[in-house]
C-alpha cells in the first residue's frame, strides 16, 4: 500500500508540473499566427474608427463587448451603451476621425492597438479639433476579435515637438 501511495503522489506531482509547462509551439507557426492576428486586429480597429466617424451605431455594436469601457485622459469613463447612444444621437459630427502611427501587439488571445488619433468636427454645433494617444484592447472570442477596453491620453498640445 505504501508503494501505491508513493506511485499516486509521484504521478500527481509530475502531472501538475506538466500542466504548468508552457505550450510548445514551433516558432515559425507562432510568428505566422501572430503576424496574421496583427493584420486582422489592425484592420478591425481601422473599421471601428470608421464606424465612429460615420456615427454607425450598428457597426460599432458588432465590435464592442457588452461590458466595454472607455476611459479618457480627463478621467471620464464611457460604457458601450454610452457610445452607442452618442452615435445614434448625431450630436457629434466628424470632419476627421483618423489615426496614425498605429502599432499592434498580440499576445495569444489579447491584442493592444496604440495610435495617435486626430478628431475634428463639431459637438452640439461647437467645433473641436484635438489629438490624443489611445490604446485599444482586443480579445479573441469564439466569434472573433472583440474590442473590450479603450483608454486615451489627455489632449496633446497643438504644436507637439
């Protein structure tokens, strides 16, 4: 009986070590997948920004998870419902809603998009024109990549160095 307990303990111990071992993926396969995911997420984020520019709440809804949150540099936070209601209201009309210097980083089922956004237009008839840095977090779900969290910087100075 003592040997049986020792065997069971050893089996359990080795099994638990194997469960903790990192997944072994050939480097070329991992790189190919990461490169493909990078392109997919970059395109999705561009499509999302275009939907915002058009105030297309239906398209925006497809990208955002139900518990989505956006936190701005001023400390305000917005939910998916907030963003969709704003788009439907038409209070904001964009002349420009474009991002540059986009970088996408992928770690398995999570991707972060960082870019500089230029937004120009009018809100309730009052003009605005500003630039911010933002980071958008996407997560791979069974139905594809979804936008789960966004964060933007304070507005950048008008003449950045």
